[in-house]
C-alpha cells in the first residue's frame, strides 16, 4: 500500500509560482470561493500538506478551521509575497500552547 502524500500550495499567482520549482503542486486562486473549492478538492486528493498564503486564508476562515480538526491534511499558513500578517505564527503559538500548556516560543 502506498502512503505517499502530495504537497500543495494555494495562493495568488505571484506568491506561489516559485513553489513549482520545488516540485510542489501550485494552485492559484483569486477569490475566497475559488480558494474554498480548491482546498476542499485537493484535500480529497491525497494532499498531506497544504500551504495557504495568509491573505487567502483570511478569506476562508471556516474552511481553515474545519481542517484544523483533521490530522490529514495539515494546513499551514505562509506569508505571501506582500509580506506576513502574522496569522501563521499566531496559529503555531496557539498549537504549542495547546500541546505543551504554555508558549515556549
């Protein structure tokens, strides 16, 4: 049985195109509805990690929250080419606090 999962990145074209060079599947979106549909589709298609730019993640908070309850796929927020909104780091801090009981970062 093959347990290999794929990695995908979802965001605006300028932010995610460079990931193609790393062999990551790239999904460009321009709206919240398009982002939600894309994330839901790739989550069903053996993607173990889905990187989403913070700007796009802001448009689909309910979708992000739904996958937070799942083991696979792991949804990880990354800064876009326009910079960070610190949403990804805030999520990491909250997860560490939940797991350890205190923020060690």
